[in-house]
């Protein structure tokens, strides 16, 4: 594999193999651009930071070891995209810019749509070092600096990564190190039990000793490991609840074990009752994270980061910001995004995420969190990310992890320029606009008005209006012949009360609640008149029809673009848009028919809805 992939398309195909430091990588990258007269000046204490200065025809980049690397990529990108360099010291918003891989040791990737694991096969580490270097280069070029290599569901012997496979993990870590990328491991809370202890109770001294010893072994093998990611008491994973302990007890026990080595515990807050009785209307899944963690605010150790998904459910097409992210004041918080398109088209349908992230950061001040993480969308497929355009999400994630205020237009524009430099301005804009609107289009044909979870259970692709309705997952729409949605206002489940003002008041009132979030917060009759004068049912019909038509328009745009793309991308893009169109048609007809049958209300435009 060479660099003619993704956004490094104009870079040297390969870097020399034995580069020891990020500065070596920076120099090697610059060597391919002899027109750039950039001198690098190392100032160790600057770390990730860098500063670019010009005097006459000479340029100087000053930075810490990794800062020089990031500054170098910024300089080359600016050169290729013909953009100015920023002045002053550049520093990242978040010191840990994490990518979480959900890779299993079997080689399978949970919710992966880009092929098998880049790291594992058959229960062991198995990779092509050249590919790993390529991945490291891609990640470093967009500032990602932490990689958790294994699935948060630690299954199938994955515990061995902290046992006999540690030397192999160390070898992999060495490949990433020159690119300023450090590894993390997901760990199983019940590991002590696997080693013969009768308990994993975090307050048990034997358990504490077990983890202290384990941490010593792990850091001995990989001295710059960032730490452990933990999914506990979530979707049947073991955790402190089994022993009547809190999540602060569990996280702090691990945090104390890793502290002597400078380690961090990233504790995931994805905790809810996944065995809910659908008859129970009092339990409301989105309330779970806040209810579990707010009482613990302030009781986590300094080296614990609580990692909270961006929304209170689970990476749906649209969700409000998780109230736990907005409310916890005395805990280090990380926000978790999902690049792999589990609910957002599975790298078949085009879904460009930066516009969605901009909305999140509209409600969530970037300073509320101290780190950021994203579930990776990478795998062994030739283009690494499944769909060539899905690369904009990986690249874009790096951009916002460095600066969450980066505009979606800027991210997508630069990505298009770097990836497809030969497009004329007209075609460049065609692609850029297609990507910019892709999320809204997908939302219209799958989940208008935040009508989420009408998806085929387990696989999460394609429509199934009642697929989750009578299941234990807490994901109900409760559609009947008159109305749809769950009342999450103060008169309903009370979820809205978890928000601080003014968001709480905005969402509480259906007249001020943004249309796109209406059915998240409110149960509404089909004949309710919405802000634009249309009824709720008409909006459901219209959005599904429009969504499909907009996919047809995207297809036309792609047929104009396709001949100009590299052959491999052309083939992928053209075959996938056909699948996307079939998917959109299915969503349109299934969901419209479902509501038509239930409500008996006709489409005012008399379009074809099935009986
Ligand atoms: O949405 C669910 C996914 C699971 C995932 C889980 C999580 C890794 O369907 O596949 O497990 O979220 O985030 O832990």
C-alpha cells in the first residue's frame, strides 16, 4: 500500500522504514516537498505545540517533538491547499486525541465496515508493518495521538493482550511511537477472576494487589502506554455493581494501580438497563448515564477520565447532547464520537459527520471536556475506511480534536483538495456540497424529527419500524394510531430536567424545541401542526420522500464526478450509491407505509404510499 490513498495522496509513497522520532518523520515528509524551505527548530518543552514564522524566503517551524510533526503536516497541507499558515503558537484543545478500535483478536471488528482488523487475526497480533506505518502517518497527519487497539467488549481471550501477548503489543507500540502515537488497551474488569481470584471486588485488597502487579507488568513491556479503557456493567460486561460497589470505587482502584506509571483510566459511561421490560414506561434509557454518574461527580481520582457518548442514547443520527457532559463539574470528561457508521449508513451510505459535530459543539462548550475519543472506522479494506468518502470523517475527527471550532466547510473543503487535487473548482464544489448535505439527507430518509431506532435490530442497517419496540433495549417509539414518541418533559419521564437552563426550557416546550429533536423529547399526535405549518405526519411523509429524491440527486452528482476519481474510488463510489438508493427507497416506503396504516391519514400530495 502506498500513500496514494485518502488525504495524503500527494505525499511520498513510502517513508524510510527506520525513523526513530516524530522529528525524523517530519524531516522525511518535508524531503518530498523540496520547494518548501522549512527549517525545524526543536524546543522540547513545547510538546504538541508549534509556531511557524517566515523571514524573507526562509521559514522556521519551532515546536516540541510532536509539535514539529503536527506543524509539518499543517505546513504541507497549507501548501497543497494554497491556504495561509496561522500565526502564533498553535496548541491542541485536547491533550489526548483518542481513537478507539473495536477490534477483536479473532480479526473481526465489532461494528466495523472497513474489513477485518488491521492488528489481529486468529487470536494473535497479525499485521503488515508497512500498513501500520501508513495508518500511523494518516493519524499523525490529523493529530490523533492515542490508539486503543482492542474492543471495549473484551471477549475471546483478548485479556491475553495484558498477559502473554504483551511483547507483541510492545512491538506494535514501537511502530506507532515515531508518529507520536501511544497505545491504550481495553481491559476486562473481571481479569482477576480469570487468574484464580474468587472476586473482582475493587475494595478487596487481593484484587487491588492483582491490579498493581498487572500494571507493573504491562508498563514494563510498554512504558509509554496511555492506560486502560474500561466498559463495566454495560451490556453484560462485568463491573463493580456485582459487588455492590460504585463506579468510582471501580475506576479509582484501577487508577491507583496505574498511577505509579503515569497511566490513565478511561472509564466509559455507557451504562443503562439493557434488560428493560417494554411494558415499563417509567424507566427511560437516556436518563441512565446522568443518574449513574452525577451522584459520583467529584469522587473520581485525578487520573480517571469519564468517557461519555455524545448523546444519551447511542450514536443515533440525531440526539441532543448528553446532559452528563453538560452537568458534571468536578470530573475529567471525554466525549466519545463514533466514526464507524453503525447507525449512519455503514460506509455504504454517504454520511459526512463534521456538520453534526459542529451542532454538538454549539451546545457543549469545548472547555467542558478535557479529552475526546472516537470509535474508529478503519480496517483492512484497500481504502482503509470502507467507503473512500468516509475518510473525511477520520480526517475531520483529527481536525476537531485539535480545534473543535474548525468549521465543517473548512474541513470538507481541505479534505477534498488534499484527496482529489485534480478536480476543477466546479467539480470540487460539487463534491464538497454533496458531502456537506449528506448527513441531512440520510437523516430525512431514516430518522426525521429524531424518529430514531426504527432500524433492523442487531445489524442496524435498513428499516424496521417496530424492530426494537418489544425488545429489552429501552429504545421505544411507542407509535399508535394517534401519536408517536416518548414524553421526556417534566410531565413525562422527566429526562429534560437533567439539562441546565436554558436548554431545559427550550426542549420542554414543543413550540421552542427544534423540529429535528421533536420526537426525542415529545410524544405528539400526528395532526399536530409544526412550526412550518405542516402536520407531524405530513413531515414524516415529506422527509422520507425528499430524502429519497435527494439521494437520486446525489447519484447524478456522483456520475459527473466518478470519471474524475481514481479508478478504485470510482468503482467503490458508484457501486455504493446504488445500494444507498435502494436503502433510501426501502426506508421511505417501509416507514411511510407503517405510519399510513397506523394513522389512516393520507399524504396531502397523494404520492404513492402502500396500503
Ligand atoms: O451501540 C452499542 C453497539 C455495540 C457496542 C456498544 C458500546 C462495543 O451496538 O456493538 O459495543 O454500543 O458502545 O459499548
